[in-house]
C-alpha cells in the first residue's frame, strides 16, 4: 500500500452492478432486450416523495421533487408491459435471475439467508415509474467472502438482486424522457467492505469481481451492462459516493482524482480559517441595473427574456473560486454544480474569473462597490428567473458554508475523464422499506445443492489449465486469468482452434493495451468481429502481423465487416509461391547489395520486402525465404565468377 494513501487514511468501498443475461425481466415476462425503434406508447408522470415508515423524508428524494420536472416514458406493446408502467403489481421474482445471483453468492462463499425479502428503495429521479427500485439481499458476506489482493484482502459485505432503471433518452429544463426497455432487467450488485486502500487496488478488486461475473457465463456483455459505484473517504475529509463509472479501467483514476479533490478542498478550508471566515450569510441582492447594456450575450439575453441578475457576496473567498480542485475543474465549478442542481440555472459567474464572457472590468468594479466588497471578498452572480436565481445562490451559500467546515458528504457522478460532478446529497437509510406486492422466497438446501453442482471453473483452476493445456507461459497465463478480456479469450480459443492460444492472449493483452495507449477506440468493435479477425488469421487470409492494423481499422470503421476492412487495408494474404516469387524478384533487383555485403545483405533485403508484405505474411517465414534466395543468388554469383 502506498504510504501516501495510508497517511491520508484512504478507505474505498466498491459496488459493482452487472446486468444478468436472463430470458425475462425481474418481475414480469418481458424480454431483456433494448430497442432503438420508435415507441408504441408514450405517457407522462410526476413523482413525489413520501414519508418512510420512520416518518422521515429522504433528502435526496426531496431534491429531485423540488426540481419540478415532468417525466415522459416511452414503451412498446411487445416488449414492455403494465408492470413497467406501474399499472399492474409486479409478478413473482424471476427464478432464473435468482439462481444466477445465488450461484455468484456461492462462488464468493457468502452466507445465504433462509428467506429472501424484496425491498423498495426510494428513487424519484424518474428512472423508475414507481418512484422506487425493487431490490433484495440474496447473501451477506462471511469471513471467507474475500477478494484476495497483494495489498490485503477485501471482504464482501452484501450481494443483492435488483431491477435496472429506465434508460434516459433526453433531458431538458422542464422534462426528462425515459425508455422502459431497460427498466426491470435483472442486476446483481456486489458491495465490498471499505477495505480498499489505494486507487490501484480498487481497480484490481473491481477487475476480479467483474471476472467472476463473466466466469458465471450468465451476464450480459457490452457497454452499459456493467456499472461501478465507489464510496471514498479520507480521515480528514468526507465520505463521498461516486455513481456510474462505466469503464473498469477508469476506476483507479476516479479514486486518485477524488483524493486530489478532497485534499484541495481541505486546503481551501485551511485558507478560509486563516482569513478568519466563520460564516456566509445568504444576502441575495438584485444587481440587474448594473448590467443593463452589458456586452455579455448571456446576461443581455437573460434580461431580455425577463430574467434578473442576482448576486451573492462571499466574504473572504477572493481567489479561492478559481482554485483548481481537479483537472479542468475549480472550486467555482463545484459552486456551479450546486447552483445547477438545486436552482435549475445553466451556470453562474464569479469575480475570480472576471473580466470575461463580455463582462467588463467596469461592471465588475460597480458590482463589488454595490455589495461593499473588500479586497478579499468574491461575488457570485446569476441571470435567470428570480426564483431560480435565488435558489441557485442559496445553494451556493450552503456549499460555501460547507467549505468553511471541510469536505461535504455527498453523491457525485463520474465524468468520462475520471473527474466527478455534484449529483445530490447522500441518501439516508429511511428510503428502504419492504415490498408488500412480492411474496418472500424460501431458499431450500436442495436448491443450493443443485446450483452448487453447476458452478463454473474458478480462476485458480483456469490458471493451471491455461499453462498445461494451452501452453501459455506462467506470466501470460496469469495476465489472462486476471484480464478484463478473459471470457473473450476463451471464446476465441474454442471458436478458432487453428490459432495458437499464445498469439490470441498476446494480442488481447499486449497489442490491445498498445493500441489503447495510442487512443484507438477499441470499445467500438463488437466482440463477434474480434473473433472474426482471428478466424481470418486461422484461414490464412491475413498474417498475425496484420492484426494490429486490422483492429485499428475495425475500431475506426465499426460499420464494416472484417473482410471489408482487410480488403480496404490491402492485407489479404499471399500464397507461398507468390511470396517466394516476390522475394526472388526483390533480391535480384538488389544484386549489387548482395555482391557487396554477402549474407549480411539479408537485413537490407528484409526491409525492402516487408515494406510490401507486412501484414500479409508471417515475418519469420519471410526472413527464412529471404535467406534462402540470398543464398541461392550468392551461389550463382560464385559459379559465374569461377574461371
């Protein structure tokens, strides 16, 4: 474990959500397929928070309600039903999905209860038509439920089976459009204890859990089928939940950047304390008159639409709003996130970034004078409808008060670059309560014994088999067993026995990573097409040297077939006789080099030959033929020079 992270008291817990590849959804008989065609049914809903059995309202649910958005739902006559529309009670929990979840629980050596009770979890962002998500704990971690890692063991806490949310299609200021095809697809959720101590360990543990899902052979594959949530805390910071990390390979960066963010926020807290800042009063002031005639298009257009410019003085915050907390994100960005989420505005202005955006220094000076600002004071201002602008600045004031104390507990959303943005407050325990429309399920000993008999091969056995049966080196076999592409490797080996497993493994590990570093969008390639690339190799259509360029071509032209890419690149393999004829021609065209260098001419000839044959013929074979042809020519030269 890095001493840096140990000193900071970093703790990370993982939640992995994986779609199960079942025939039907979790609480109805609808298929688990996504649709791209036009929907048959469209309807509208408003959702409101309710008090839990404890008499409290969840703060995160209340925030979603206060946004006041209408939710538009798209449905299909043949693949969604009244259950998704919340017009019919849920059916009994899907036995196929439950057996898969129980199998994964057994693989993780977790404790499975005698009775499983479905619960409701309040979610009113519109992603569930009911206003809640149905979930069931199928197992609790035991002392033996451990993911082993070089930095220490990480225990499993819970294994849940739950329904996936509806798919967001679009969002505007007043409405969100969801499609119901994804709603109800079974998800397994595995949560670890907060025992992860470094960004690298988080990624390794997630990789091993994802591998376990794929080993089961019962999960969906492809983009969007697996999502990761992180709970990250520092000893002097806060516990922050980060939702929706799509790429397993991005996890370590997300953790690293969250640690950086919390440390930078703690530095801001120390700076505020040294400046004697103890509170931020929420005195919102209308400063519209200062900006009448402003050259800023955003402000002038906002005023024309009937909006007002409201401002908030932040005593002692000068220079801090422009302080970077993550790459490309400043403390002012954190304030903007709160303003957008709580107020519904599109953005904010602050004096640390002025003059800019068409706002002049004269306007900034007037603004500071009007609010009686000193040299150490900053101002945040917003142009929008009065109520929205006021709510936005009230949220900014709350966030600034939190900055005086330290890092706030909150839920954040992952961005594609590994940074995060504010999403909502962290939800409380009050949002869970029993689902009364689904009967509890009794788990019998016979059921578990039946599932145990069909469990898949575990990683330790795979490692041994890869070495003994496939002939992989120990290092390459270990890489493959721990690889995100393990299941793809096994599918290719079984589908294309003509190709050496070593070539397949080397391509999926070393070549893949090399292309990724170059920025090649390999995620664009369908797995079936990757298998087709190796089929082309097995049939002799291409040489193994062509694989990197064919993969690159597939990534850049995902609409093309493998053969179309091969033909476009000109990588179609040659017959052995064609190769020999071509090499002989090149050797004889360079007779002077052969005469002067003798056998050392092979290297120079190889360069000229491979300029034409690279990707079409195995390089070792070409080298062998070049040596033969150079040798033949040298013998001819020797005979002709004899008296």
